[in-house]
C-alpha cells in the first residue's frame, strides 16, 4: 500500500497523481551504462587472460563493475518510484525517499501560491520544478516533476473549488 493510500482520511479522494519525470533516470543510466561497459570489457579481458594462464582478477573486477552498474541504475529507478505526488479533495500530498523520508501535506485551503519553472529542455520533454507556498510557510521545491503545468492546474482547480464552496456556505 502506498503512502498516499495510507494517508487518506475519511471522505478524501485522490483526484490527480503525478510522478517524477523519466529524466531523473538519465544520469543513473549514463553512469551505470559506462560502468557496465567497463565491467564487460574487464570480463572479456579476464576470459582471455585466464586462457593464457594469468589470474582471473580481471574477471572478478569486471563482475564487480557490472554489479555496480546494475546497482547505480537500480538506485535511479528506486528514487523515481519512491516519490509519490497527489492532489486530493482536501490536500496536496508529496512523499520522497525511502531511507530518508520527506513528506509534505499541505491543506488546499492553506495554499498561497504554486509556481512552475520549466527549463528549455523541460518544456520540450515535459518536466519542471514545482514550488508550493503555504500561508505563513516557507516555499517547498520539488524538481523534475512530470507535467508540472497539469499538476499546477489540478491544484489550482481544487483550491478554486474549495474557495467557491466556502463562499456559497
């Protein structure tokens, strides 16, 4: 069960879920790929050196490098999948991390502003930084959110809906 599902209160519904963009995997994939290729090179070198009577140390180093490459790539996947972002009927919920857990639960009525910054590549690929400001609070920044303009639109529509409900009562 996800953090968001566990955090819902009576009568609260998830209206929109966002996640980190795949771009967060790019650095892990590039570094992991380079280390993996190096590991494969050492493995091949270890096979040839074993045939000629040398020790298999190159093969062991190659194997360790290859395992390290898999760990680097897995770290990126875990980072992306451990981030949960949702707009509910009452709050904005954001959870990042597994070991070092960081959560933000901001009531829709307390949201003062929401800002989006998209770098040029982010505009093309669909990612950006979202900054949430609550009344009296410090700004909370979340980087490389997929479809940040849609996220902002969903938050704004819920805030506006709550303001309209408050006026009619």
